[in-house]
């Protein structure tokens, strides 16, 4: 589910969905609802549950964080 396999298309893997989410996050950070509103019609995302699961994976990988109720990208300088 996290990575593409024989049964999971590349664009439906959590890593590919994570890339979509990272593209939607602005330099100032974005709220959860703004990101969801921009991506909810993407067929690969399926539903809100997968959206949150993808955000969880991004957080566990250290690629996003939460600051002032906004999701922000973590830069190399922040780590």
C-alpha cells in the first residue's frame, strides 16, 4: 500500500499520493481543509481515509509537520 506493487498502481501508492499532497502545500503552509478541497476529486486518492493515511506517512517520514494549525513542509534546515 505504501509502495507500488503488482496489485497497487504506482499512482495509487501512498508515496505517489504523498507527492501530490506535498505539491499542494504552499511555502507558508496550508490547512488540512484547503489541501483536501484541492485533491478530493483525484481518482487515485479514493477517500478522506487514504488522504489522512498519506499525511501520516509523510509525517512519519519527517517530510511534513504542523505549526499554527497549518501543515508545513520540513526543509533540510529544520531537521
